[in-house]
């Protein structure tokens, strides 16, 4: 395969067979999604990293690691939508920003998800952790978000393909702070809590059994129990494990405080690595590692709440060599660690092709032998050619990026075009800022020569600008980026601002 180099094989010894999905039974699938972890936070991906991540390093040594993996959005809710549906997030009704803890569901009832897809092949499915895709509370007074916590939630995870759910509604800085099991909370709120600093969370009702500092370990405990309970059944399982960390509130427990020598964010990343190691260990202990495919990735880049300047002063950059951070169109917003491990089935490899996390939808479909319908996984390209050398072509040719403010970028090969004069997010130059107002309306970067996006080549390559804008317009208007019939996007009128750009370039 192009762009593969197998030096890791020499490090771990032995050889790994190249197999096709037809040669093995359907594997268990565990999808671990960190929250706000940068590409540069994993020590084996960043030689300058000052954070020790031995368990994730082991995954890199034993699995396929992607150096050019991207989330469909640079913030949480949209990325999660894209992963579970195989559809770009901006095709949904959410065109910018994220949901909160009281938001209505984003995934519609008629939308297929990875969970409902795998149920076609006999999988039992579970989500344990942070949902952040909305559900329907029963409100006593919706105007002030007064919830009747004794009533079940509706249209949550168990309505879109998950047999079992345990977790919470949004980020751990978004109330209400209650655990939900399937459709019911596990304990009524008995107080309101609030916190400041790096351990920040907003004021809100808090369940009697809800302790923010313990949430990461609690979720891991439940995930391990789920794996144990399902490991010996004659039915494969899919476990979607969206962790609440290292997102705010940044709350490493006592055992981890000060461990990184950096700041609480560095400590929290080390704690995340440890919890992932607990999951990996139980898989090995149960002897199911050869029939379990494990994914580790993040929902976007690191947040500025990690205190970048403090980390940089100590030689650590969560964004590695890339510009920007969470929320941005720049690479630091959406280029993330992505590792896939399947013992005995995948060659330990660094893969340099550009992928998007929406691609796991079609990948799991191909591995398990599910034929996708025309309106399923509209922006998902199977990565099996990159994971298994089966002589097929990985067909993704371009990738669209999206920022917290709803601005677009498009990548094709070495070229990346930002339809914005700004970062599109939280780094300088910010949208609608004085700095952005004097900059060109388009940014074009050659990532091969300029991975840090410092040299805007907008005026030097008008042909490339026009080509990428045309491709962006085509993929927006056709409702898909995969081959197939034209589909509709939700609330398409939200993109009127792009029409002005297209007209400026006679498109």
C-alpha cells in the first residue's frame, strides 16, 4: 500500500498476516472517544511531548496509527454526529456551535447510526459516557430549564440503535449533572453545584450520586463491566465509549495531581491514558484481543482551557506542529490522534492518508459485511484498504472541515482552502475581529511545505482556489461526498453566506 512503512513490526517482533474481512468472524468493536485531546498529547506521536502516555503508545506500536486524521468539526456535538452517522455534521440542522445539557435530539429517528447498522449483523450495542447529542427531557418549566427528573428521557441513545446506555447529557461543565441509565436517571438531584478555574463547571442541579471528580473512573468501571459481561456470549458487541476527559472540568484525581510536571491538564491526559490502559488490560485478560477491534481518537483538538502558554513554556504543544486549537479551521482544531488496533489482523503501521472520522461508518459496514443504502453514510469512505491490504482503493479524495462558527475549509491532497479570513474559531485572528477584517477573504495553504499554515498562497494559485471552491459547492449541493444520487441537507438556507463567495469566483 502507498504511504505505509512498517518499522513498528521490527520493534515488537514477529509478522502480522494481511487478511480480508471475509477471513474472520465479525469482531467486537470498542470505540473510545476522548474529549478535547490534541494530536501532540500522545508521546509516541510527538517526540517533543512532555506527557507520558504508555498505554496509548502501546496502541500505536501494535496498531494502525493515522498521522492525518480529522474530525468533521472542530467541536464536540458536530463531530459525534459525524462519527455515528457517517454524515458531515453541517448537513444536520446544527450549523454552528454545540448542544447543551437541555437540548433536543440532533439525530433524527430515520437516521441510521453505527449502532443500528451493526445491529443488522447481530451485534449487541452500548454507549457508556458522554452523549452530547441531545434528548427530550420532560420539563416542568422549559423557560428556566426546570426538569421533571422523575420522568423518563425520550429520543435518546436507545432510540437510535443502542441497546444499553449509561452516561450524561452533555459535557461535564453543562448541567444538569445526573447519570442516566437507558431512559431514567439513577439518582435525583439533591443540590446545585458550581466550580471555577480549570475545574470549571456551570451552576446546575446535581444528582445525589454524581461527583465530577469521579466521573472518568466511574465510566471506565462500567465499560469494563460491560466488556466482561459480554465477552463470552455468542454475539459480538459494539461499545461506544465517549470519555468526558480531558475536557473541562479539568479534574485529575489525587493520585494524578502533579504527575506530568506541567499543569492539571497534563495530569488529566495521563489519567486518561491510565483509564484507557484499564480497558486494554481487561480485553487481554479475557482473551478476546484477537477478536476485538479497538479505536482510540478524539472529538477535536485540545482546548485553550488547557492553558497553552503555560504548557508551551514547559516545552509541550498539544497541537504538535500545527496551528490553532479546538474550535478552529486551522489544523489544530480538527487534526486528532487516531489509532486502530486489532491483534493479529492489522500490521503495525503509520498511515499517512487523509481520513475523516466519518469514515468509520463505512469501514465497520465493510468489515461486517453490511451493504449500505444510498442514503446511509453519505460522507463515509471505507478505510479497509488502509487497514487491510486487500488491493482495494481508498476512495476519499477530499475532506471538508467545519468550525464552531459554521465556517468551512476543504482539503484535497496537499492543498487546504479556508473560506474565511480568520481562524473560524477561538484563535487569532478571530472571526469578525479587527485583525481578520484586513486579511484576504480566502486562505490557501500547501500543507506539504507549510503544515503550520503560515504562508497564504491565495493570490498565487487562483486555479487551485477555484477548483477547491467548486468542489466544496458541489459536495454541499449534492448532499453527499460519496457516489450516489443527490440528497437533501437539513435547513440548506443557512449557507447563504457561501453563495456570495461562489458568485465572486463566477461559480
